[in-house]
C-alpha cells in the first residue's frame, strides 16, 4: 500500500470499535507494555497509518489484538491493512524453512532455535496471538503423529525415568530461582535428549508415557519462558505441549496446559480469552481426579471474577474446595495441588470482585503455608498480599510482607518479581517519610540487581 493510498481497512475497524486514533494508540501501548515493548504511539501515529504508512512488526499484530479485544472477534494483522507484503499471520514463530508439522519436529526445531543466542531474537521478538489456539476441544483435531525412525535402539524404562527426573529438576529450578534461570539449558535438553527419544521405536504403552513426560517438560519450558518475559514464545511451547499430550492421549496434562494458558492470557490483559481457555480446560480434563479438578476450577473462578460474575466465581471456588478435600497427593510437579495454591487463587478471585479484606485473609493463609524452598511462589504471594494490605491502609503490615518479598528477590530471575519491585517503589513512594516505608525502600535499593530478568523494553 503506497503512502498516498488511505488505509480503508483500518478506518473501518476503528469505526466498528467506536474508537478514535488516540484510543487505539493507548490500547496498543498498553498491550505492548504487557509484552515487554516500550511503545510511545499517539493519535498522530495512527493518523499516519490511516493515510497509508505502516509500522514495523510486531506492531500490526498488536493493532489486530487491540481491535480484536475491543470488537470481541478475531482480527488478524492482514485485516488491519498494516501487514507488510508477504507478512503472514503465523501462530508459531519458527524459521521460514520449518516444513515439519508433527509435534516432535516442531518442538525440536523451536527449542533448537531458542537455544541458539544468534537466532533466539527471531522467537523472542514475536507477540502473543489471540487466535493461536482457536480449536481447543479435546480430540477435535489430532496432530500429525511423529513417525519413529529406524534404529537398533529402543526406548527403555530407564529413559522414561530420566525424563521424569529432569521434569522434577527443572520444576524445582524454576520454583527456587525463577524461570529465567537455566531456561536455555532446558531448551538444549529438549533438543538433544527429548527430541531423540521421541523418535525412537517404543512399545505403545511406553510411548504414551514418554509423550506425557515430553508434554510436561515442554509445559515447564513454557512457564519458564513466561517468567523470562517472552509471551509469544511461551504460547508456542504451550501449543506444542498440547499436541504432545494429545498424542499421549493424556487428558490431564492437556487440561493443565490449557489452564496455564488461561493464566497467561489473563496476565496479558485478555480476560475473554482467559475465560475461554479455562472453560476448555475443564471440558477436556478428567472428571475422576479431584486434585486436577480443583486446580482447573480455581482458575475458572478467577476468570469469572474478572468478568464480575460473582455467582459463578463463588460456585467454582466452592466446588474447588470440595474437590480439594477429596484429593490425594501424587508424586511429581504435576501430581498435586497444594492448599497454598488454592488459597492464592481464592485471593485473586476476591481481589477481582473487590472484596479486599477477605482477599487479604486468603493471601495471608497462602503465604503462611508456603514452604521455605518455594521462593518463587512465596515471593509473589507476599508481594500480592503486601499490595492488598496497602490498599486497605494497613501500611505497617504491608511493609512486613514487602520485606519478605525483598528477602527472596535477589535469588529470583523472573519478570513478575521485577514488576512487583516496580510496584513496591511506586506505591510506597508517597509514604517515604514514614519509618516503615522508608526502611522498605532502603531494603529495595540494597537488593536491586544489575538488570531485570528480561531484556530491557524494546522500542518499536
């Protein structure tokens, strides 16, 4: 589109959204901040787009996401008239020579590219897509099965145990140090070890268990990538985890992954997508596993709360409580749902419903139940509790929990912790002359690292 040709597609979308250029610019900047982009667009920028100029990628995708959220329908970058010639809407940011479509090939190629610092920017520069997982029904569309290659070697029970051990190792690393720590090591492990095992011949029962473990490892990689501040790349790993779980015929891992994707969508500011994913998780998940059921119900409760649907949120929380009481513990990072997690979700739902007093009680219960080695979840729980207490005017209590958060902070590498530190400084600045707040701000200065978990915000 030449510069002197008006962008009628974008103009029509603005009319449909009932937005003016300044409102669209603000929405784009907001979405960019959630994905680590430092954007400074205003009404003049949008006016230039309307006259035919085009912003650089990934801004067209952000424009499509903002308009899609406003109009409550799918909008692609191509429909905005801003996509560059040859730019395709691709829900998986793989290199252009990626011809394989089976889950194993996609996982291996994605992880190999991610493990290479010279090619990683191609993946980390993409933006989150609202339509990457439009087909969510369990069993609706099976991925192309991976074909075992001819080999004299076969998968053994010892190989399977090794994968399970590594699931626990990387889950523990993410919990103790944050997902931005050792993420590239897991990318290499997925490429070199997991990818090789998934292509070896194996008995059917062993092969299904192998794919379940691979799905779990890819899920952990997605969560670590979320922590590192790469939402689109995390979404790609989550999508591959779904396909691996589907090939393993494992409804539980499939549903747990959809639940994590719901959490991601909510954090990025897409409550409708989060609600869709949470509902799909419950539809796909097993009905005879109380722990899993409680885990899935608690997330749907939070999405209902964000929609201001108190009745459904409370109903799901009550059902989650009932299921949790019947649950038994299972080994492994995907085996159980701790009480602290359920209390945290209850607190999140109550916050969204505006019930700050009861939210503080639930978050306090969650914080008290965290084990000392649960640094990631413990730190974020104390930060959330501190912010809630401050909103209730309980400054001294808030400072107690901010100090606990700061005690954990130096050992953590994750974007949510960096964001919590920013919130701490901003919210306590007005109280800087109060002794308790002044001490916390001094504590924050003393523990600040040289850099955040994610790269500095990218200007576009």
